C-alpha cells in the first residue's frame, strides 16, 4: 500500500482541528517533515475523490470537503491507493486444461471468490470507521493533541 | 499482492488431486501455461514455509508437505507475499510536533491501530479457510475437476 495513505489519514485528522481554514500543502507537509510535492500529489487525489476541497489564491489551500463523519478510512485508502483488490485474479484457469475463452473466472473461480471475501471483510472494517471516529479516539486518549495542533498551525509559517 | 499468490493457491489445490506424486515445476507450470522459472520461485517459497515438500532425483518434484486441512489460505499468502501488513505504519507522528524518538508509534497511534484492526479481519478470514475447504467447494461445484486434473498430470509429459 502506498505510504501516502498514512500521510492522507493523518492530514484529514489534523484538518478537523483547524476547521474553516485552508492550509497549504507546504504547511501540511511541514507538520510531519514530509516532502511537499509528494504530499501535494496525495492531497490532489483526496480532492479528486471529494474528500478535500482545494482553493487557490493568497489564502488558498486544502480543507475537508465534507464532515469527518462522512469520510471513512476506506474512502481515504481508495482515493490514494485505488479501488483494486490486493489480490488481483488473473484468471489463470482460462489457460488451464478445458479453460474457456468466454468464461469470467473472476466470478466462477472459488479461489478468487475466497480471496474476494477476505478483501470484503477488510473493506467493511475500514468503512465502519470514519475520520470523526479517529478524531474522537485521539481526543479521548491524547486530550492535548487538538490544541497543540491548532497552536502549531496558528504560529508556524512556511 | 504478488501474482504468485494466485499461482501458488491453484497449485496447492491441484496437488491435492494427485496425492503421493512429486510433480516437477515444469509440469505444474505447464498446467496453466505459466513461466516455469518464476513458478519455481514460488514453489521454493512454499517449500521454505513448510507447505510443499521438494524431492530431487529422476522422480523428484513437489508435493504437499502436510494435509490440506492444515494449510490455510493465509499460510500461502504469507509464504509468497511476506508477513508484512499492506498498511505499513512509518510512524510519521515521530516527526510531528512533540514527537518522541523513543515512542513506538505503531503501538500508540490510533490510525495505525485502526488500520491494523482491519488487516486482522482480513487475516482472520484468510486463516479460517484451508486448501481442503477450497478443494471441497470445487469438488461440489465442478465434480469433474479432480478427475480431469489427475488425467492431465497422468498423460502429459513436459
């Protein structure tokens, strides 16, 4: 999985603590000492997926495009890493004895089916948790984090 | 995920239908028209993981090293694709404001925790199914497959 998934998840969580502000890719990157250009690529992907909203101009930057309750972990993973399953059935049964050119082995192959089923449990788990859930857990376990994050973005300029 | 996972799973299933025989990598590869050298790499990985047993000599080759009931889909995935999670926490919190050099953020980070939890549901699902389960489902849905597979390996020489 693309390491940008980690960056994107953390960035979405941080943006919850500075609501209403548009934050540049450079400042979001500086927060974790990440390369701006590469983080910017992930932020653009999140914007294309409707998770972030990007504004231009002197006060431009990124902010959440919808409430964090409506952004699941799966939304972020798919936006950055693409919608494909980890196991990509290449339908090798087609090349086996008796293989049929027109059969869709992704549907009929029982190995493909089992791998797909496991992938669905992973997706279901990721879609059962929202960015708001993460924010709430962090605030519960690390109550100073929201204020520290706000303070950092209020005072640091890059 | 490495495409070899698909090859390895199908190969383990096929070996169930030709018990007691050692089959060369060349013949196992020919079954699906796969490149022998590359399949051989996967077969060696399965042997290192104790899933296959490799014998040398004129009648040498590969066979299952343990009963198919004792080989889970997860065993095969891990043997071929490695034990790492898809999401690899790089502990970016360490580089954030207030980050501590000695903290293990893989343990404390709640994003890392949620991603790990999803991965665990996937692993749990994969480990709940064995090669024997797949064999049984195939035999139920495609009753001719075991005999066809045996016949192919009995008659084809490569």
